[in-house]
C-alpha cells in the first residue's frame, strides 16, 4: 500500500512538473516569428508532421488581408499575438490547446501579388511533440474560410 501511494504521488508530481513546463516555458520570439516560406506565385499547400504551410492568393491588398487575419486570430479562442503587425507584413500568433495548454505557432505573411492582389503565406506548427493530430491544418483552413 505504501509503495502504491509513493508511486501515485511521484506520478502526480511528474505530471504537475510537465504541465508547469508546458504552460510556463518562455517563448523565443525569434525562433517562431520567421518567414513562412513557400515563396512563389502559385497557391501551395505542404502538410508536415509538425503542421502545415499554405499559400493563397487574394484580390485585396496585403494590408487589408492581414488586418482581416488579425481580426480572425483575435476571435480564435486561446490565441494571442506574439510578434508583428499588418503594417510590417508579417504576424505570429500562439494558440494553446484547451486541455493541456500545448502552444502552437502560426505565422502569416502577405506579399503583393502579381495581379495587384495579395499572396498570403501561412506556416502553422507545434512546439512540443512530433504530430499535431491535424489541429494546425484545421485552424488554418478555418482562418482561410473566414477570409473568403
């Protein structure tokens, strides 16, 4: 009985320490606020084990598209901006999972398109682990649907 109690306490402390690290680990903005990639002129999508990269074209100017993304991101639960602005042309957000608080990072950048519109590039990825169970892809698709 004493061994079982000791093991239970050890597991509870380990779990609490892991939760504290996940929720309180500092964010290195320079690591996450980086160009989303996918440079080019066409729409593109690259599924990755850690998330997704997407590029899409829009008719509106870059500043307007990023201002819309800003409104959409602010309306997304557990999401906060960690760097950038529409005026700078690139923004990075952190979204935490509901139960565990795992942080995911989404960087959006807008470039002038060849036809006067905008080429929006998005890179959404996880910080911890090796797979995100599709949550980053779902968030990016939701944001893009709201932009349409």
